[in-house]
């Protein structure tokens, strides 16, 4: 039915694409992707990085680019090392906001996905509200949340939760929907009840999509946390971006951007490892 969640909410690509193609709904491609293993491959990766950073350094020096336009990569690296002690307290604030909001949003997303796949009537009711969450930028709600909850971390927790929740729910629901009906029929023929079918069949088979949802949701949560800190508050990496931009201290500004990027890459690596450990059977 067109009104059902699986047909009215985007799921970041369809399963009918090219086999083996990497995509957010194709965890087989993500966990089965080839990575650098030999010394030559690792050396090639390092060489490309050296050429990119070194080339950018030479270009900035050659064209005498003003530091307030773009600082030298060496200055960014120096700032990242020398000023890390001042960055670290704000980094901890951002990570804490991400972890709290992610924990709440992911838990709600998985639970609601399990409910709507068991009860289609509930799905029809919640679909419009999930669509509203997906299409609404959570950062826009931060000023309103601050009016009600102050300038502390609570508005950011709420914003991150609202950003994570629909992403986890959509991907988890997609995974639960893709369960092989023949396996469920076989389990029922052996007398398995609904809870046993969910725990032994639906959830394990949906785990790859759930992991993808957690990965996407955590990245959206990171972006929302940083954006919320830029809107208001006195701590966090987003707040420091505003501070250093206003002071035209661009080396520190780009060092914080690099830190945020490293957090994002770390999120991907963590969920990639989890997928390899718990869901690599799909590959």
C-alpha cells in the first residue's frame, strides 16, 4: 500500500541497484569493500596524502594566500598539536552531546521500527510525523528549545535525538521488512511465537540495515550537535568555530574542522568494524 512507511519514506537507495555497488542500503558492499593491505597499497595511500598536503602547502606559499583566507596546512597541523589542550574540553562536550542524543534516538528508532513492522495500523499513524522529522532541519529548532530549556546541553541533546531517531527508524524498518517470509512461515510451522520470530529471525536478518541506520544517524547527530553549538551556548566545537572565525584565527578554525572530520571518520570506522564483526555474513 502506498500509505505504508516502506513506500513513502526514502530508504537511501533501492536494493535493486547494481550488484556489489556501494550504497547506504548495501552493507555487503561496505563490509566487503577492499582495503589497503599490502605495503605497496599502504605506501600509495600515504604518498597521495603527502602529495595533496604538500601541494597545498606549496600553492599557499607560492601565491602568498593571506592566512585569513586560508592558512598553511603546516600552521593548521601546528595548531592542532599545540592548541589541543584547549580544544579537548570542547571536544568532550560535543562527544557527550552526540553520545547522549544518539543513545536516546537510536533506542527509540529501533523500538518504533519493530512496532510498526508488527502493527501496520501504527505505521499509518506515525508516517506523517516521521516524514516531518526527516524534512525539518533540527538546527532550526534549537533557538526555540533554548527559550524553554536554557543555554545548557539539554536543547542540544533534544536536537541530536530528533536528528538520529528518524534515520535509525527508517533503516531499521527497511531491514525488518526484508525478512524472508519463507523463514517466518517455517518458524511458525514449528510453533514459534511472534517474539521468538522477531528475536531469532527478523532482528538478526535486519542487523546489517540496523547498523547502517546507526552509522547514518550518528553522522547526522554529529552535524546537528556542531550546528546547535554554533547557534548558541558557550562550549563545544561548534561554539569554538564561531569564536575563532570572529577572531580571524583561521589556523585554529581549520584545526577544529579537522577534529570534527576525524570524529566523523572514527564513527564510520567503528560501525564498519561492527559490521565486519556482526554482519559480515551478508557479504
